[in-house]
């Protein structure tokens, strides 16, 4: 692997060095100094026609943020002063998360359970450290392109180039840091949840995972806001653009790496552990199974690390897209200031709404279920989502009225609020639709169980595919309807303030999707805690600890109910599965809708401010645009195949090792060495899969941007749309299979039967569907779009300086390299028998 890796890196450095040489030669000849006010659009046309032209570039890095103090709000408060107050709210949000962290850490837990959770955390630490080193290697590649483009071709000042590079590291650190916080608090919460279940009451099993999730959500969003407000308030306006674009690229890179590799890791481990239930007919999380610790680590790597980094990146990239749009498309500087201040106050308000909603909902849930013997775990989670959504909507209208009463003709405050509300309601409506297809109460999920009774694994899988396809239809129609409402509202006056008002409306819908950011993250993080809690209970073997009942009575005042605790944890895991599923379409929907706004930034430059003669190229009558649409679809299907291939090969190796080393007769618990070996297998194939996937995406983005700019626009639109439906289909099919198995285990209590075996097979098929391929499409779409901003500018700049022939040659070289990694993603990753 190291030799292959060195060879690949050497090839990459050679190609990029060639680009750097060409760029520096252009600089030495003073080509850039001779540029006139020729536009990116002219250069784009030159690429299409093979005519070298001059142009002036720089993209989002040339954005200048207007002075926020030039407009007053609320009777005399300057915009800058208003946002400085927002930093106080962010500090309270950080405090909110840290207080919950401290509370969870201090909760009682038996040593046998704490030891297991700490072992899981230690393996998670090893995984994250390995991933951190890998991300820094990828950052070298991206940093090289940033340096090449902004430093040698655009000739920004070296200070600006350094700022872009620095803030790309800040973005990586943000994604990486919140991911680390997520696994730490989740590995506190999992053992505390397992221990709390011993009392036989369901409420603590619900409240502890949700408190951990809210801690992550509030801290994640608050950190994101602090960084973006710092850029907006304390960085000079002409430097803010480079800061924002660098930050967005960095956090997108970090999220993509952590999401993809985490998704591969967790499903290798999950499949390896689950298949032992069929092969050896052992129970769930049997301590003798060396794959169980890796499975628990994977729950955090894939379902905690990935979503935390993904949520951080989604929130930031959507904000950067809207900032770019406002500065590029809004005519009046005073209106730019009003809209910039407004969107950030909206974000701050939504943090407040999430915190208040949680406190209110939790008070009601505790009063209702605190001493109850039975509870529907999904009920208070659902009420939290809806309460947050409705409170956010109400505050959106109120705050918009107070901030923008005179904007436009005086009616735009409620029109802007209505567009955001479309997204905020989507954050509640989409989870309801997801539950229709994935909940343990869903008729689709029960249809899978019914099909499995007579049809075994075959009909189980077919019924799951049906659920996934139907879900893509209904959720797609819902997203389309909400975007259509936003578009219709944008036709009622937005055009007096900006060009392309519909694009702004779509960006606001994506912004509204994230209106309940902390709560969306919280219900998503609920799942890995409940999953781990169930595993920790079994792995701790607390029932076999000598004198345990007396110890629990004396030290903790608990009369333990072991069997009851197991039932509670299994039922709660089903709720965790459902709400993990609900967050996925929200995040992928945000990626697609938000990508629309980012793609607009490219279109605006290519069409010289949407001039009619250039807009004609954004049509299927322009062949390169149509071909780009086809290429994007091909890439989405390659990606889902490549990510699943990495899981398949890694799971094969994990199963092979586990079957050879599991000891069911003389051992009470798998050895730490065997467990670590399974973790090592998972990490190895996660790294290899991620390496092939990332470099394919990297070079394909360069190749398609260099072919022809409008081809690239079609490509970006295509990966967004194909990715949306592929992700929804796969996520919900996988969720349905998972909870079908849970019904058999918890409700029907038929573990070890042929019916159970059929649902386990379905679940293992669904594992890479829901937790690898589907969820990773979100950061892939956003990273491709963000990096594409640089790639297409780089292509246009080289065409302006060197002519179209060079860019086409480079396009062919980049494409061949990307195809090499496509080849490696299967042929170098496929299952080969006889390997160690």
C-alpha cells in the first residue's frame, strides 16, 4: 500500500508541477499584467471555440464585504453592533453544549460498562488520528491548486493567498474538532444509557442520548457561527472573501474524508459482526465475537464522526453560498448589508429557538414519561422536531419584521420569511415522510417482515427496494413543492433588488432546511448512542459480575432488572435507527438546494452577469452542456459502486478473520488483540476506499472543468440531481431493512430463526446503502461544487493565457488519471481469495 501510495502521489505532484511551471512562466512573461477588463465569459467562449482570449479572474476570493456599520437596525443599532451581540448568543450556545457534556460525564456508571466505553473511545481515537493525517495529505493536494491558481494565475497578493490557505486549515480543524467532540460525548453517553436502563424505566434511555445529541448540535452550530462572524466582523472587507472561500473548501474537504471513510469503516465492521449471528447463531453483540468492538467503533466513526463533520460543513458552505450570492447579485451596498445582517441574525435566532424548544420539550417529556413503565421513544423526538420548526417559523417572521420593515416596497420582510419557512417546514415534513418508510411502525417495514416469512432474504430485499423507491418519489415531490413555493414568492418583488431572484430563493430554502440545525444534529446523534448502549450492556457482562446485585443496591440504590433493561435498549435502538434515517434526506436536500446557489456563482462569471448571448449555452441545445449532464449521472453511479466495493472487500476480510479466530467454547470474551485486528482491517479498507474515491473526484473535477465550462455546469447540476435521488433511495431502503430486523428481534422475539436470518441478510445489504454510499453523496456534491469554483477558474485562466489547446490536453491527462482511480476502486479493491 505504501509503495502504491508513493507512486500515486509522485504522479500527482508531477502533473501539478507541470501546471505550476506553466503558470509561473505566464507570470514571468507578464501576461497577467497585460489583461484588460475582458471577462470570464469571453474566456469561457474561447475554451469552447479554441480561441485564446484575455480575462480577469479571481472568483469568490475577490468578493468585498460591505461595511456593516452603514445601515442601522431596530431604531439605531448598527449592523456590526447587532452581530457583535450575536457572538454573546453563540457563547451561550457553546456553554449550553459544554454544560451538558459535564453533566453526562458525571452521571453514574458501573466500572464494567465504563471500561467498555473507554475501550471504544480509545479505538475511535486511533481511527481519528489516522484520518487526521490522511486529511492533511489531501489538504496538500488542494493547497497546491489554491496556491497555483490564486498565487500564480490570478496574482492575488501573497497575503490573500496565505489567508485562503490558513482558513482552509481552519475549516478542516472545525470539521475535525466537532467530530472529535462528538465521539467523546457519545462514548460518555453510551455507557451511562446502558447503566440507566438497569432501573427498568424507559425515560432515562431516551433522555441521555438526546442530551448528548443536543450538546453536539449546540456546540457544532455555535462554533460554526463564531468562526463565520469573526470573519465578517473582524477581517477587512476585501479579505473576507478569501477567508470564506478558504474556510468552505477546508470544511468540505474534512467532511468528505470523514464521511466517506467513516461510512466504509462502520459498515465493514457492522456486516462482519452481524453475519456471525447467522454463521454461528450467536446473540447480538456476543462478547466472544471479535468484530463487536470494531462495530461499536464504527457506530461512532460512521454515525457520529461523519454526521458531525457533515453538519458543520453543510451549515458553513450554505452560508458561504448565500454570502457570495448577496455580494455578487444584489445591486445596492445598503441592501447587501441588510440581507447579510438578516441571514446571520436568523441563524443566531435559530440557535435560540433550538435551545428553548429542547428545554420545553424535555420538561413535558419528563412530566409525562419520567416515572412511566412504557413509552414510545419516537413520540418525544417527533414533538421536539415539530416544536422547534414551529417556534423557528414564528421567530423568523417576528425578527424579519423588526429588522427589515422597509426593505423594498415594505412587504419583502414577510416574503423572505415565507421562503425560509419553506425550508424550515421541510426540516419537519421530510422526517415525517422518512418515518413512513423506515419506522418500526411503518407499513412498508412490516411488509418487509411479512415478505421474509415465506420468501426469505430474496423477498426481504425486494420489498426494501420498493420502500426506497417510493420514498424517493414522495420526498422528491415534497422538496420540489417547497422549492416551487419559494420560487413563486421570489417573483413578487425580489427582482427589484437582485438578479436571478429564484436562485436566491432556492438558497434561502436550503438555509431554512438548517433552521433547526442543533435539533437535526441531536436526533441524528441519538442513533449511535442507543446502538452502542445495547452493545455495551452485552460486552460488559454485568450480569456475571460476582455480587453485582448487592453492589448495585448498596452503591447506586438500584434493584437491577437485567432482562427488562435489554428490552428497553433494543426498543430504543429502533427509534435511533428511525431518527438517524430522518436526518439524512435533510442534509442531502440541503446539499442539492445549496449547490444551486454555488453553481450560480460560476454561471454569473461565465455569462458576464447573465448576458443573453452566453445564457444560450446553458441549454441542451448546447451539446457540451447536455454531455455534462450525462457525465454527472455516470459519476454518481461509479461512486455508489466504489464505496460499496470497499465495504464488500473489507467485510469479506473481516468475516474471514472473525470466522478463523472466534472462540465460542473456551473463551468468555474475545481477546483485545483479535478485536484490534478487526479494527485494523476496517481502517485499512476505509483508507484505501477513501483514497481511490477522493482522487477520482479530484481529478474528474479538474478534467471536466478543463473540457469546457458549460460542460462543467451541466456536470455539477447532474451530480446534484442524480445524487439527490440516489441518496434518498439508498438511505431509506437501508433504514427499512434495518428496522425490519429490529421488529423480528424486539417485537416478535424470533432471534435465531430463519425469519431472523432473512432480515439479517437484508440488513447487511442495507448497511452500505444507508450509512456509506447515500450519506457520503452529500459532502461529495458540495466538495465537487466548491472545488469546481477553483477548477473552472483555473481552466479559464489558462485558456486566456495559453490557449484552448493546452487546457484540452490537460483535460485529457486529468481524465486518464481519474479513470485510473476508477479502475483501482474496483480492480484493486475486489475480493481476491487466498490473500492474508
